[in-house]
């Protein structure tokens, strides 16, 4: 995949957006499946990402420092279920998302209409 260091794929940007939305509502760290459920509940897009695509995107975001991942404490084991990995959007993730949204809001030079000179 050839892209700029700070570039985001649309799914990565969406995950950051949903993560920040959930953070603003008080969920500081959320697990991947919860992000996917929220994404599906709030999207009008007919294309649904697979679980694998979501977790790969979260892994890329974590490698680049845009999210921090940590494993849940042992309370999960006591509850009889596997531990989940929790993700939190970092300040770098918030900043890269802001830049991404600014670029997406700009019209493409090939689409901009300019009147002909008379």
C-alpha cells in the first residue's frame, strides 16, 4: 500500500471518528467489536466492513500511534470470557483525522469549474 505517512484510508478515518465520538460520550477506551457495532448503527453506507478489515485497520492505526491498544484486565477471565483489546484514540489520531477531513472537504482540482477567459 503506497500512501503518505499521515494518510488514512476511509475505514481508518471512520474508526477514528467513531472512537472520538464514543470518547466524547464518556467511553475512553472501547473494544473493536463495540466500534464495529457503533459504526454499523450510525452509518448509512451500504458497504459493511468485515470484522477482519476492522481489526487490521485498528492494528495499522495502533502501529502508527493513532490509537493505543491495551488488553482488558483479568476481570474478563473471572466473568468466564476471553479478554478483549481496548482501543483509545490518541491526540495524534485526532490530529491526523482533522487533517484528513480538511483534505476531503476540499474540492478536487479536476472537478473545480473555472470560467473561460473572454
